[in-house]
C-alpha cells in the first residue's frame, strides 16, 4: 500500500505563513504528480496547487502569487509554502498523488487543518 502523510498545519494570524509537507511512502514505481486540495466547511473540495513529474505547476486563481508548490524527488515529498494567509484560506488541506504501482491511481492523505484568524 501507499501512504501519504501531511504535516505543517496549524493556527496563524492573517498575513502569516505556513509550510505544509506531504511525504509518500510504500512500494511504488513512480509518482506522476502531487498536489494540494482544500475543503472548507460546507464547500466542495478544490484544487489549490499541483506539480507534475516534469516540474509543471498549476495554481488556483485565489492563491496565485501567495502560495508556492515544490517537491523533493529524493524524499518523495511535496511542499506548499503559504504566504499572506487570509481567513478564506481556512480549510482542511489534503495531499494528493497520482502514483504508478501496478497501475496509475489517485492516493489521498488524511488532511491537515489550517486555520487563519482575522
């Protein structure tokens, strides 16, 4: 099995910063892409940022210029640097990975809570 474990969430004041980490472990051949999604109470889960194996990145319009996604291939880890946080960023953030083991499929972490106080 493949496991994704997130860390780095917490409570911050508006204007502050957090850095989320997600490490993939287990037996797999390769990671096609990794990304971050978030879900606020009463709202649908949405894509925040994604990075492919080739280094291409995608960001939600709401976080462009404030969030930066990066990866460490040697450690199978993806990071999300979040700056200039505001109350609208409050959500549970989930790590996602498209991984090839016996076939390509999506894997999800359990989520980490980010709360921004205004």
